[in-house]
């Protein structure tokens, strides 16, 4: 089983003086969020890691349906990269649980926020290799 440092709102989580870790389904959810929220090309050592979501949305004058279509396409590509990364991890014989492996993305739901049209609410429903459905959500904006 692999693990990662627990991150909430871009901050490492410390409890009783110790860094907290995530594993299994909680790790997969965090991996999905990190993939979505990291701008592709921002990591010099892994320039393919992340998504182009922020680049396509910020300052884009396109109408909402075009932005939503672009965002879904970019997120889908990012999740394929995540699956490839997980496959590479397994090929190095690192023990990885089925709970932390992405099997499929079941749904990507994107909608404009009712109160602030610059904001988009994004919800992702995924299936892990243990056949558990996981959901997570975040917000993106066009400014």
C-alpha cells in the first residue's frame, strides 16, 4: 500500500506534531484532486502532470457550454495520465491497494455557480479497482 502526505486546502495536515498521511480511497481522492488542480507543465520534473483546466478557463470569453466541454475533455485526459502513472507505479513492484487505483471515471459534472457566474462547481465520480464509487468536488473560476 502506498501513501501520501495529507493535504487540506493546500496545506499539510499536522496532528499532535506529526504529519498526517492518506492511503487507500482517501489517497485516490487526493490524487484526483491534485491532478485536477495542478496546472500541466508547472512541475519541471514531470511536465505532463496535471490538467490544463486553469489555462483554458482563466480569462476565456467563451460561453459556458464551450468552457464546460473543454474542461471535461481536459479532465478526462488528465485522468488517463493518472491511470498511466499508477500503472508505472505498479510496474516498479510497489505494493498498491485496489482502493487507491483508478479504474474509471463514471461522471464529470460541471456547472456554473448560481451566485457567481465566474465560478464553476466541478464534481467527479470515480470507480476504484476495489469497485468502490468515490466522489469529490472542487471549484474553479474564470478569473
